[in-house]
């Protein structure tokens, strides 16, 4: 028996990295899972195949979460096809790094619109379904770099700090609706996103992590599953999964 048997879930940005690990873990624990991706259909299909191989049910949903109409249409499609929507994991995110004097307006807008905007668009679309069933578990993926200064990432750290603030307010607004809203804030995690960081910088970063290594995506997924499966009395909180990088 799985810990989330009978539940339905939508994970944004689930074709790769942390989202993929979350989708697989939810499926392993018995949820039917909608796997969202932006453009990488082949990778998303691999995740769908893995879920099917586990004996689970998967729905592939392409949408750019930074586009309000696409994000909302996706949430409605998933809720209708699954007949209800219990779990929303706002995971999809991007980086467009530059030091402040060089950061373009487009880099700023793209990151805020996708990371923070996408979180709002999907959450606001999910609320009517979750309110109607008096049950919902929303987990927003923030970042260590929303908790501490992140040189060259003013856009990203603002989006991730914004997610933490957004989570608290959403949790307070929804506390009487049976819906919990929490944040998981990963530290540096071995995914495509982190691979784009130059090797020399990776070594420097590792030196600042008390546990001396980067996270595996599955370690982030475990915190998400905990909140979804066992977090009935937890809302408005953030769980940092970062090897002790921010205490
Ligand atoms: P990743 O490996 O780069 O994967 C990003 C995922 O998001 C992909 O599935 C991608 O889809 C999807 N995506 C990107 N833009 C999208 C959009 N506009 N609409 C829908 N989906 C979109 O990233 P990751 O490292 O797993 O990161 C996942 C989350 O964790 C992000 O929010 C990130 O900020 C956060 N995080 C990561 C780290 C880290 O070190 N890796 C640390 C802290 C926080 P396609 O495959 O279709 O492109």
C-alpha cells in the first residue's frame, strides 16, 4: 500500500531533474501523476514510461507555465482527466544569470514570469478544484538561493524568495479549506540546471556545504513526499534540503 494511494498529482517541470524524481516518487507511493514539460517531449515520455513500468498511471501535459493561459488550461485539463486534483508541485524553474549591471530586462522578466508567475498561475487555477473537495497539498520548490545572497542571480533569488513569501500568504488564505501550502528549498542538486555551473565554481560551492556534497534529486523528492503524505498539520512552512548550507 502506497502512502498516497488514490491521490492525483500534477508536477510542473517533471521531464528532468528534481521534478522527474518527485513524479516518480509520487507514482511509487500510489498517486496518478501528470507530468508537465515545456519542450522536451522525449524526456517527458521517458518519465511516463518509467511510471507505467512501476504499474502507475501518468498523463503527459505540455505547457509553458510562464504563460497564464497555458498554465491554467493545463491545471484544468489534469483536474478534469483525473476527475480531481489533490496535489500540485510547483517545481518548474529556469535561470538566466548575469550580474546586475549586465542583466537585461528580458532576463529579469523571463525568470520572474516563469518561476514566480508560474507558481501563481498554477496555484490559482488549482484552488477552485481543491476547495471544492476540501483537500489539497501544494508544494512550491524554492531554493537555497532564495534564502541567501546569490551573486549573478538577482532575478532567480528574487523569484525564489518570492515563492517563500507567496507560500506563507497562500497557506494563510487557504488554511480553512483543507489545503496546505509549503515550500521545499533545495540546495545545489545534481541536475541539468546545476551542470551548467562552471566546474571551478562547483568546486568552490562544494567547499561551503557542510556535508561536502551536492544533493541527489531523490533527496529533494523525499521531502516533498513527506509534506504530501504525512504533512496534514504542516502549512506555511519551508523545509530546507541543503546538506547544512543554510542553518
Ligand atoms: P532542470 O534540470 O533544468 O529541469 C527543469 C524542468 O523544468 C524541466 O522539466 C523543464 O522542461 C521544465 N521547465 C522549464 N521551463 C518551463 C516552463 N516555462 N514551463 C514548464 N516547464 C518548464 O531543473 P532542476 O534542477 O530539476 O530544478 C527544478 C526546480 O528546483 C527549479 O525550480 C529550480 O529552480 C529548483 N532548484 C534547483 C536546484 C539545483 O541545484 N538543481 C537548487 C535549488 C532549487 P523541459 O524538459 O521541457 O525543458
